[in-house]
């Protein structure tokens, strides 16, 4: 058993970053209406307008996926050995500690990215990319407390369990709240688009 909620990208509200370097649109957060200091997990879309430092979030695991634009390079500095995360092709993924000191360099102009943040002492988050096929259906399995299926490109139809398939355009999200996370939920993907599949499991109730 699961509860399905369709979140249309056209209805997301844009808000400026504190440092003015871009705009963010919150897709979903838990607990509902939680702020930046007390969420358990948060999913958002960010438009990065210029190079600059990322905000730092203690105790948070972050995952970034490039959606559009020429990309960016995230330079991680500080106490640990310096390293860089290059996101230069659509659907490139970077995973890093939210407390890390990160400076973003844009490759060639503004970019848009998908952002998953999970508080590590309360939950675990995983992100996979599902690639649809224009002439065939693909089958997938989800096992989580909450899953979010974000249409990153194209148009797809998603069916979860016994529910009827729902049509998602680029920017739309299907949220699935599962009553029994120990039971895997079967999902069917149809269409040539790409979907970011996020699975969140609570370790703290």
C-alpha cells in the first residue's frame, strides 16, 4: 500500500538564495514546512546564476545532479584533502558532505541542478537514474519509506503498484509514501525520458 502525490513543476515557487547567487524551488520537504535548520530531508531545484560558495549544512549528506546548462565544477577545500566534483553533462552526479567548504565554478553560463539533502542521523537517501525507452516499458523496484520520482527530461508515464499510470512532463515529481517500507513496490516506466529515483529510509522515527 502506498499514497501517491503528483507534484507539478509548473507550480513550484521560486525563492532567491541568501547570497543572491541563484534561485531555488522546493519540491518537497519533511517534516512539512520545515525550515533550512530542521528538515529531515529536502528536495529542490536550483538555478545557479554565478560562481560562488555553497551554503554549508552540518550533519547533511548532499547529492547534486546536473539538469541543464554547460555545467559546473565544485571545488571542495578545507581541512580534508582538496578535491573537485565535475558536473559537465546532463545527469552527472556529485555526492558530498553538506558541511564541506564548496566553491562552485560555472563552465559556461547559468546551470540548473537537482538537489537532495538528507540529515544523516535521521535518514538515508539514495538516488538512481532510470532511463526510459520509447518503444518499451521498463520495470523497477522501490523499497523505502518515501520515494520521489522526478522527471529530469522528456515525458514519461509512471505506474506504481496497482495504481493507474500517471503522465509526467519535465520538472514533474511523483511522490510515493509507503505504509510498509519492507515490501518492495513495483514501478513501470514508459517513455523516452529520464527519471531521478530517490529512495529515503528513516533511521530515526
